[in-house]
């Protein structure tokens, strides 16, 4: 079994297991091990049952899990999972597919720690055969076990495969999606800032799969709706050849793109500023958020180095960030 020197949750140095803060936030104070006592074997009956317990979307299989006797265990047929385990996918068409769990964990930690984006709690764990996996804590349950009402943006828009074809979750633009938030969220002026921040983050860190089902609202105890914590954040450009944005119509209508965007096919900071104005973000907020993202952040490099990516993929992740950052920093003026 491999030796580690950083927390597999927070990536804090000086730990050979989950740190106290990870145990508290991720596992509700239960001192679980980062080493699972089962392996990733789709032919195993218990494992196959767990796969079927959660619908599989995209390339990654999702396994439902709970904490029992201070261990992370796969759920049985009569149990409701509180965690989702996402092993490396088996699809060999994906480049560096075995790095996907570490990629997702790193990207989630950068979002949370560097840019203060509210994210689902997440960590790395290891199967008994030492293969790495990503694990995330579900946020659609209250502490008392009751389910929290939640709806993704595809449902809010009334888009289904029957109505909009097999690519329904990729239709429209992020400006269109922002209109849904303004329609269904009473405190939309607060949430639109979080939305704006998330869209820029996904561009800067190469997440080309932020489709309508990866954006959701959830109900608060008072009955209002807010955005859920961010989830499914990873640098997809390392694994597939995708575009800057998941949605077919991109950020906003093409007739308001900057000259740089029109000429190069990639947006710059001016485009995101225009996008922010069009969706209702206050000018001072737009300026502050764009300046935050336009600055090279040393902590990004620190987290990449501490991550569980292999050395080659670490270099690729850095190059991807640096290239996107240069594109973002451009201005038409």
C-alpha cells in the first residue's frame, strides 16, 4: 500500500491519513480510513448491485456508499447512500483515464480553497488493491436523514431527450441558464454572483462538461431556493478534445462577442465582463471577480504539486491552467 504525506481530503501536508478537518467536514466526525476494504471489481455481485443503485451518466460509474462501523461501505438494496464513489472509468478512449479521480479531487479543492467556491465535500480513497478513487459527500440530505428538494437546470428549463433530443442537457447558453436562476431564486442577486464565479472557474480550469444537469437548485428550510454546492468539477481537456464550454451556444449570443473572441474562438476577460453585465451581476462585483481570476494564484500550483495526479498529468494540468489564464487576461482595449 502506498505511503502518503498529505491529507487525501484537504491536501494539507504532514498527514498520512485524513486530517481532523476532513474527518469533521467530510465524514461528520467519524474517523474512517482512506483505505477501503474492497476492490473495484464490476463482476462482484455486491459491487454490481451498488453500481445499479445509482444511475450511471457519462463515462464514470458511480457507486453508492455509507459509513458503517467506521468504514466506508457500499450500500445494500435497502439503504440510502450518503456518499458517491467514482472510480477511474474503464473507457479506454479517454486519455489518462486512471488520473480522472485525482483530477476531479484537485479541481474541487482548487475551487474551494483558492476561489472560495462552495463545493460538495470530497476526498480521495484507495481500494484494497491500491487503485485510487474519488469520493464525494451527498448534499441532498439533511442531517436528520430527510431528503432535500433539488432540481437541475435541465428540469427547470423543461428540457428532456424527448423534447430536445439526446443532447438536451447541452442546449442553450449560460446566459439562458442564468435566466432560470433569476426566475426561480428569490435572492437571485446573491446567487447570480456565485453562478458567475463558477462559470469563469470552469473556463479557466478546462471543465468542458458543465452542462445543465451539472447545475442545480435546492430548497432551504425556509422554502426558498439557492444554488447547490458545485459538483462534478474536473479538467476535462486532459481526457477528451472538447470546447471551451459545454453548452452549444456558449456564454451568450455571438453578436456581443469581443473582437478577440470572434477572431480566436476563445473568450477573454472582456467577454466575461459583458456576460456578467448581461446576467445582472453588479459592476463592482464583476470587476472584483475578474481581477481575482486574472491574477496567477500561487496556491493553484501548490495544490497541483500536493495532488494525487502522476507527474506527467501534473505538468499537463499546469500547462492547461497557464494557457487558459493567458487567454483570459487578454483585453480588446
